[in-house]
């Protein structure tokens, strides 16, 4: 039995942050019902990478909304709204990421929903919080990364501000939302009390940088400087970084520079035995290391480094990674294509409980695929959600 079996989640969210939180709850056993508008549904259905589409929806939608059901309802239609409220009466969790105030206008804000179901845990994702001067700004990942200071940590000193090339703000907000929802569910089991969980993309990006922001504040508000070459961490000394070799790349983590000097035959590294000098001279040190590493292959360097237990790794692309035994042993992939359409392969839930891997081959639902079944099961007779 999965730990969240028996919980019903209503997923009103779109795109990534909210739906990814609902996906994780589904992976852990909850039943997730996407509540979508009849015309078009979740806008994420039309978010397409590399022209990859299956059954008229972007493959990205399939990966974020696998293991869910779809219930269509026009929230501006009184009959459909009544049907949704009947669902809410029987739900445990509600997730939404509309602009602040929209759910209130629809009569589905937290205070309204609490009157319908006092035990519900109501999860909200916003861009910048529920109030304040930025509340009306678009909650978009690149904009959030840029505003949060994150882009000034990546790349080298003379590079433009460099974002992390993933939807970091959306992803972390989804993770934080799940944490808050599960904490609130635990409280409900103890007290019978529901509650509202609110996260924002900006707060999640600030939390992601908690070590760096705390260092900045406690260092007399001194801004960090990116290394001129091979930057990988603004507060760590050399050799920390990724370096080119004769045929590819190699990552060097924390370690003694004198020891590294012996392994790589760079006698000058013996002069940097303490972290202070290794940080103060990190650019000079990294240039010395880089000049040496280009003289041989990654495989040969790794053999020497690993023989001395020095922390180093090859740098892989996805093709190389997926072919490696270490990846295959994780059993990370799952097939989630809709019956009769192209097979879709994505990653599974990364959490194991009692050693069990949680996989589900249930596909992402077509728009409204489960509406009539849910109406009958939940004995909803008012309105026609189609």
C-alpha cells in the first residue's frame, strides 16, 4: 500500500509548479483529479518542446500529468461550479496556481472552500506571494531566477548573468508545496483541522540560495565574485569546477591542492595548502590545472585521481548517462503513453519507501476523459461538466 492511498486531490493548477506537486502526491498513492476548463484545459497541454506531441497534447504535459484523471468544468458556469463544489466536499486536498484573487472571484478561494469542507488542505502557488508590491507581476521562471539573484552565481566572472537552464523556480515551488501539504495533512490527522498552504516561486528560489544569502548578510553585505575561469561555486576555493581535457571534460570537487599537485604533476599547487590561499588565488590555480588537464584524456586522468581517492567525475550527456550501468541500476524510467498513441518514456518518482520503487504506467488523461465516470462515482447530479 502506498502511503497516501485514500486521499483525493483536486488539481486546478496549470503548467508546472502546481501540477508537479499533484504528480508527486499521485506517485505516493493519492488519487489526483485535474479540474480543467472544457475549452482547451490546462494551458500546459499546448506547451511543446522540440515539436513532440502525442494525442494532440505536448509530451511535456504527459510527463507532468501522468497518473491523474481529468474532470472538465467551466468555473464561470453556475451548474458546473455546483458540480465542482460537490467534488470539493469529498476531497482532501486542493491545489491551485491562479493569479492571486482569481479563485476568490470564482467563489473558490480558501475561505469559500473551507465553508464547503472544513478539513480540506488548500495549496496555493503564486509568483511572489499573496500580497506586496510585486503580487501582480507574471510568475515566470526566468523572471523569478533573474530577480532572485540566482543568475549572478552561474557562469564565469565576465559572462552575462546566467540562468540555470531548468525550470528551477517552478520545480522547487512544487517540492515545497508538497512538503507543506503533507505537514498540514499530518496536523489534520491529529486535530481534524484543515488549512491553507501557500508557496511562491520567488520564496522557493530564495530558499534554494539560503547558504549564499546567509553568507552575504553575515559577511557585511559583501557581494560574491564569480571566478574568472571554471566557476562552479562563488564561495568555494580551487579546484572546484569543470575542466576541459584532451577529449572531453572532468569535474573536480573539494580536495587538497598539494595532493592534487602530486597526482597531476603540478608542483606549484604545493604552495596552496590552506583554503584562504586556495580561494584568494583560485583563478591562477584553476588556470594551472586547466593547462595540465588538456594534455591527457578524461579516462586517464580519472584513473589517476580515483587511485588516490580524489573526488573527481566524468561529465556526461544524457546519451552517455543512460547507457551507464549506474543509471540502469536505478530503474528510473517509466512508460506512460496513452493507449493507441505513441509510447512516452519519462522518469519515475525518485522516492523509495521501505525499499519499494513507486512506478505507475497510468497515462496523462485526455481532456475530460474521466468526467462522466467521476460524476457517477461521486453522485454528482447538478450541472453538466461537459
